[in-house]
């Protein structure tokens, strides 16, 4: 890629001025899965990887363990993933941020914030459900 300076990047000669080519969804799924494995997580099956949704998956030996989470950006070019139990999380993008234009980096950062916010809302809903269930059990006398 040839880098051409413009007024917006004056003083930063290595700033790319052309957008990166998007990664195809199937290629993105494979790359996300590889990044997750490199982080020590076993990715969920590709068929369960739906962009824009919090995907839960096991991080331990029990299939009922759903401490793992994954959010793929709507454009398939990025993802956030982690383990609620250990509070580990990572972010993946199809392109190296140093090779992105300023506009691409800005979009990436916004999508990253949105993904983490969705993860936090999902976790809050899980905690609230657990607290409600515990309160119901306590009122029914099941907990003494």
C-alpha cells in the first residue's frame, strides 16, 4: 500500500490514507477463533458466531459452564472476547491498528466500547436474574 500524505495527516508521514480491504466473514471467523486459542480460550463453534450478539461458551470442562463470552462486530472486522470468571478479555481486529486510517481507528474504538458495554449489560442481567432467583428461594423458605 502506498501512503500518500494529506492535510489531515501532515506531520505523520506513515499515516495510511486509504481504507483497508475488509476481511470476508468466513475468514474473520477463522481469525477470531485463532486469536481466541492464542489467548487460551476454546472458541465456540463457527455456526454459533453471530455478529452483534453476546455469545456464551464454556471455558472449563463442563458444557454447562458459560463463563466465556464473544461479541463479533457487525462488520465482521473486529471482536471482543473473554472469560467472566477470570475477568480476562481481549480485542481482535482484522487489521493492525497502525495500518488503519484515523477514521478506521475511530470506528474500531467505538465498536470496541460498544462491545464491552454489551458484555457489561449481559453480565448485569445475569447477576440480576441470580439475585431475583435467590430472593424468591429465600421468600419460599427454601434457604434457611
